[in-house]
């Protein structure tokens, strides 16, 4: 059994298609989508439909942009200007079917199995950003499984709880593999498909093999210029296109 891990696609269909083609070459049996299917970029309907038709069992949880874009949660007053504009644009352009689908997405954290937990932000709070030692400590305190897959920060990483010490490991290069020790607990972010924020513009995804107890992280180049063209032609904020070039 091998899981495809996707997060923070953010309506970037060129990045998603490139990731799915690459992941298909490696092979996977199930898929996990860790929220923020939409927001920022120009193709929310195409993105949702592609993710719903991967040809395998797929588990979804919602992200904060999914909630705002679908109208589950107000008008995005907590978002910064461009992010709010993109979320409301998305709401206007979603089909009725895809709007209903986003509204139906379950809230995280969600137990996939006795060992695996899914969250958009953190096991402690679906909107928390795991960027500080305090937030990481709170996440481990709330964690119910041995492994929690999460997104939201748009940064690929592995955090291992070894005794009482949280050790952060960052994947390097276009591919890297991490092994799991049974006695430890983990927080794992596969990175963002559609809008990386680690100063690497390549799309990110991961493959998890529970039998081998390993996770493989990948980065892959995609047609950023095409994604930018689509964003600008849709009339979305230019900053949404520009940042794709820099992985910010």
C-alpha cells in the first residue's frame, strides 16, 4: 500500500497535473488531500474535479480557504487583502456541484487509522500554523496517532518527537526519503502543490509507504508561466501570479 500525499493545491491546475503525472510513474494506491484545494489561483472547478477523479480511494479534509471560498465561514475577514479577494472570486466561479463538495469536506483533525491522523493546520487546531516550537509542542500534546500528516504552512518537513525532544528535518533536493522508527511520533508536511513557500518554486508532494515505514518527498518543475497567465487572465491579483516564480 502506498499513499499519495497532496496539500495546498490552491486551484493551480498546471502544478497539479504535473504532480499527478510524476506520482503516477512511481505508483500509489490511495490518496490523501490535506486541505486548501482552492484559493489564490484560477482553476477551482478543474482542480476539484481532477482531485475527485484520481481513480483511487481518496480522503479529503478541509482547509481554511476551502471554508471561506465555499461560504462555510463568512467572508474571509481574517484573510489579507489579496487572499480574501481570491477566495471571494473563487466562490463566485465555483459550480454548484463543486461548491457543495467543498462545503461537505470534513473538519480536521481526522483519524485515518489507529496510527495515522490528518490535519490541515495541526492536531490541536485546524487553523494553527506549525512554525514555532510552542505550536509544535501543542500539536504533539494533542496528537492521537503515531503520525500526523498536515499542510497549511506550504513547507515540506518532518518533525520527529524523540522522547521529549522535537527534531525538525527538512527534505533536500528534488527527492529525499525518511524512515520511521516505531517508538517515535511524527508530524509531516508534504509541502504545497500549488504555492510553495520555502523559496523553491517547484511543486511539492510526497508518497508514504506504511509497510516500508518510509516517506518520499518530491519536488517537480511545472509550467509556472502558464499558471501565471491563467491567474492574470482571470483578473486575480497580480501578486498571486508573481509569487509563484519565487516560491514565496
